[in-house]
C-alpha cells in the first residue's frame, strides 16, 4: 500500500465573521520548493489607535485603526491581522487587513477590520474609544496561503529543468535566479521589456553571464559563450524572463505580487499568463529541431558583409 501524506493545512475560521483562512498544521523541514517564511506568522505587541467605527454592514461592525509596531512587518493586503483590545466591557478580538498609506511614519500601518458580529455593548465601547490609544496590544499577522505558493514551486521546477546539470546544483541555480530577480527589481524600468533588461544585464555583468548562460541546458561541460552559438540569445532571455516572473513578490515583473495575490473564487487564473508565455516559448523553440541556427548566422553574416561592402 502506498504511503499517503495527510494534509498539512487546516481551515482557520475567524471568530464572529464568515472569513476563513488556512494555516499549516506542522512545520517540519522546509523543502526548497516552499517559499521562505511564507508560513511564519508575525507576532508582537503594539499601540492601536481607533480612528473610526464605520456604519454597520448588514448588522455587523467594521472599524478603521492604526497599528504602531516596534519592529517593521512586511505588509500585504491579503494577510490577516488579529489584534486584542482591552475594553471596559472586556477583551475584544478584532480581525482585519493591514494596508500602507502615504504620510504614515515608519512602523505605522492602517488596518480595516472585516465585518464582525459583535455585542451591542462592545460596539458602544468601541465607539467611545474612537481617538484613544491602546498601548501594548497583542497582535498577530497570519499570511494567506494560496495558489501563488504553487507558482513559486513551479518556478523552482523551471530552474531545475533549464539551469541544473552535473556541473550545477539546484541550490546554486536557484540562488543565481533569485539574485537576478532581485537585481532586476532594483533596476526596474517599466518602459523596457523584461527580456531586454535581462539581455543588457547579462552582457554587462560577467557573473550573471557565466552563471545563467544556456550551457546549463546540456549535460557535458560547455563554455557559456559557446552555448549562445547553439541557441538564439533572444529566446534564452525570454526563457529567463518567464522563470523570473514565477516568483511572487520579488519585484514588479512577478506574475503575483505576494503569496495571497489570487482571486478567492478563481484560484487557478494566476496560471493563465504563465501558460500563455510557456506555450509561446514552446512554439518558438520548435524551429530549433529542424533549422540549423549556426548555419543561419553564417548566411546572415555573409549577407551583411556584402551589404556593407556595397554601401561603401
């Protein structure tokens, strides 16, 4: 009988609301296909200022507040915030989403609660606390786990497929690709296509030109520059561009901006764009099977020489 691994996540119902999140049931080891820190909740205590209690939503309560944290927390609008406030009528647990806003100082973040069913005396106590500050309020930020986590795993599989050979391990290849992605994010130019920026970077940085050349596609040792004679460089740059975009939140080029960036009722749609680009690469690569690109370059070079002589 085959071994069957039980699920490692369970639904986390949010008290007094219809919201549901999924969290990991056990930590164990961290495989290379899992995004770093994706399942680590941020915990601590901070100061909470209630800005306003919003009008009721179908009899349920919402409010806006500011959380001041001693340590910085990476903010995603998809993550779930839990905060506990001590009110005169007793402690109340609030759940909502953090978001950044212009004009906030470092360590501050706004949050809006989800619609919760609260007792009338709790709602009145929250209204009376508008403008007040609750110091050392405990909070926890739970990251949303959704299909972008699978997109990350597919990115690692792509690295393993295209960039790992007997001379290179998966760990080294993945580190090189993530380093490339971070560099591209730091030097982001929205007006320049990603493949063109990779072309420029690989031609200007010997480190990337050596570690991310198409010689990773073959099993036998091959010089990086020699590999570009066997594969059109523009096709390789588009391949690297597709791989880079698999990793969520690493930069503006990513297919998903974080690990919760997927429609709740259509989780699979985030795979549409990657499939489209992979199919395009597959169609373009078919010509490599029946066409001698090296001969094409020789013919192109000869024609260019003739044209240059006639220009003179």
